[in-house]
């Protein structure tokens, strides 16, 4: 833990990590002594580095006498020694303008956010698509069409409108359609779309034989609008995965193939991001903390985004453990906030 390091050891460790992140070269005691600007000898620095290595914070590559941070070392650095600075206001304004294009729908906003993350960090940026099944039911109306068809106008999450056409067994009057819409609105208020089918079936099971046929017809309408109960499937949009090829520590073909396969198959990545939905603010996985061997040489920095104050998805940057955490963390944080604002104003 950091409280086991004195101020001198913490300073040396911070300098070593910052310089390794910047140029990717292991640091020896003489180089670190010069960079740290402390009035101590290289022998003393070498002793401190040996202690840091014994604690699991540093390691020595077999090709060099210098030291580099371990995943545990990066965790110490991120948790206790990092200095995160806010993004420049001009950059934030530019990002906000990109996400406030009036022509952007939800999926395009997600695509834009993913591209922004990739462009700003030169790593892989990904954003999960808002979950339709989590959208809150608000209201339904029916509009009579020709040939015994009805247009169901569904309002979810305050502003989003979905239209669905259903085929009926007979013509219904405008007043009948209005009454059935009122009936469904009473039954389904407060549900999300993934719960609707279950609620309708519960209502149907509870009906008495002599109950008004209006409710039966209304529920029948609802079953057509939400015809099957399915698992809500997740998806994400990713940009810049080929950027990872530029990092020497990830350039091994076997490593890259494993990472790209994980991006393509999505299951493990989505499971990891699902763990981030339940947290507030930034979540950081370093190396094996992600729980998937294919990401052992990577770090994932994520943050949730919201619609109407409800968490609807996660955005993240995936890159090597040797990333500029102090720069990437605010980029992820600000992008999540701006995406939330854009989705709420859509």
C-alpha cells in the first residue's frame, strides 16, 4: 500500500511510471536519479527500486537492467499518485458541438462518441448502444388504418416515439381504440419494455370469465405490439481497435488476434462493461483485474451514461496498461457526461 512508501520512494516511483508511460523505456537507477532531481546517490535509488520490486510494484524485463511498472504498480499509481487535470475548455466545447448535431439519433450519437474516444486517446473507443428493453413505457395511442389495421404509437423515455402496425380480426371504432389505449396505459404505466409482455400475461391470467371484453381486447392488442418476450441483447460500437497495433507491448500477433477476437465476439467485453453499469463514475480495470486473460496486458477505463437520470449504457477506452491515465480518465469522464446531455436533449 502507498502508506508503506515514504515520500522519497513515492516520488521516485511516480517519476519512473510517468516516464515509462511517456516513452516506453525501462529506467535504470542512474537515469532515475537524474530525472527525479533528488540529492541522493544512484546506489540509494537502486536500493529503493529493489524494495519497490520486492513489493510487486516494479519488474525488470529480461532484456534490460532497468525497471518498469507492474499491473499492481499501475494500480498504486492510479489510486494514490496520479494527478488528473481537467480538459481544456476549448476541447470540451468542441466535443459538445460534435454531439449536439440536430441530425444525430441515438445510434449516431453513440457512433460519434466512440469515434471521439478513439481519436482523442489513439486507442480503442467503444460505447454500448442504449438498451431498448430498459426504456420506460410512457403512453400508447392507436390510429385506425385501412383493411383492419391499426397503427400503435408508443412513447418511451419521455420523448422517443416508436410506431408499430398490427393486423386485427375486425374493424374497431375510434372510441373503442381510445378506450383500449386508456386501458393499456393504466396497466403498463411505470414498466420498462422488457417487462411489458410479462405484465400483460399476468393481467390476462387474472381475468375472470365475466370481465369486460374491452380489457381482453386491449391485452390482445398489447400482445401483438410486444409479440414475444426476448432476452434484451446488448451491443456496442467500437472505433480504433487497429490503434492497438501501434503499441509495442500489444504488437504480438497472438495477443492482437485474441484482443480482436474478443472485440468481435463481444460476449466477454459486454460482461465486463455490465459490471461498470452498477458503479457511479469512472471504473478502471488494469491487467488481470478485467478477469479475462486476453486483456491481461490492457487497461479499460469506463464510465456510464444516462438518459433521464437512468443509466442506459457504458463507454470505455481500451488500451495498453502503459497508457496516460491522467489524460484518458478525464476524456472518458467528460465524454460520458456530454453523451448523456446529448441523449437527453435529443
